[in-house]
C-alpha cells in the first residue's frame, strides 16, 4: 500500500510529537552538511543545550524541506542558517550569536564578464541566500536551481550556464571533480550563520544566547574551533 504525501507528513508529525512527549527537554534538528564548520556548530550547540538540560536529537531530513518543517514547528529550528531566511520564515527566532562566517562564491568561465553581465546562473537548492543575493543585486538573467554541486559544474563546463554560485563550507564538504576548463572564482559576499529556534521555544532564546557567550568567554568555543581546524 502506497502512503499518500499528506498521510506521511501527518505520521512524521505524530512521530516527532511522541518523542517530545517522552522527553520534554529535547530538541530535534535535521542533520547538517558533512563539513568541519557544521560539525563545529553541532558540537557547540549540543554543549549549549546540555548546559540548559536539553538533549539534541539529529535526524536525517530532506534539506529542501527542512526549512519549511522548522518554520511549521515539525523540527525545533535550524542548527545554522543566515539571515536571508528570516523574511519568509517568521516563526523562527535567531539566536544572535554568529556561529561562523562563510563565503558566497561565483564560479565562471575565464571571461571578463562580471555577475551583472552574465545571462544564466546555476544555484544549489536548499540555500535561499543565493536567491536573496541575486535579488539584491537585481540580477536579470536565468536562474537554474539544481540538487548538487556536480550538476552545477557540469552545466558550467558544458556552457549551459555562464556561472554558478556556491557556499564555501558546502563546497569543501562535497566530493567532486573540477571540469577541465578555465574557471575563475570571485568572492561575492561574506555571511554569518546563526542558530534558529521555532517560536514555541521563545523562552530558550535568551538562555541560549547567554550560554553561547559563556562558552565563548570560558575558552570552549576556541577549543572547538581548534579541534575542527577553523580560524577565528
């Protein structure tokens, strides 16, 4: 018997509800990208929640749907996102402690064109910051959203797009082969990642912020950054 999407969604909600009822002091987030930065953020937040007698549960969840699930309260928030998500996800509250900074990069073929002169861009699905940045820059070209970095680079190598936008921490986490073509890399902007919780956890916001600064001031943050080879 095939489960309909609406039924499956309801089952997921009920499953999460049972976990929450079994342990009131627990929060559930989707598994982050497999990168040093994500591992650091998860380790730091796990310690912060532990200080508040909360246990962090990480589950596999489709990244393209994770933000919607967090905004709807199915997940308890997002481990790390940038402020570009806030306009469309107003049920999420930012914990105003920057976890780490990342770079938004433009890869393009070796040509003198700048971003505003390109006719097409490939972006990675699940990261709204790319669309947000292109909108701010009033980019008028064609935007193609794909599911992985390999597809982005293949489109660039085959001249089906004139550029691709990437986030450096996702770039480092993925295994891919650069196409055998002349490519240039341009730094577009730098953003900070923050932890977000659903508004049902509003009472935790100030406590989490204070705890993160406590871990920062007592050297825990620095030690974790050293463990994962991250620079300040």
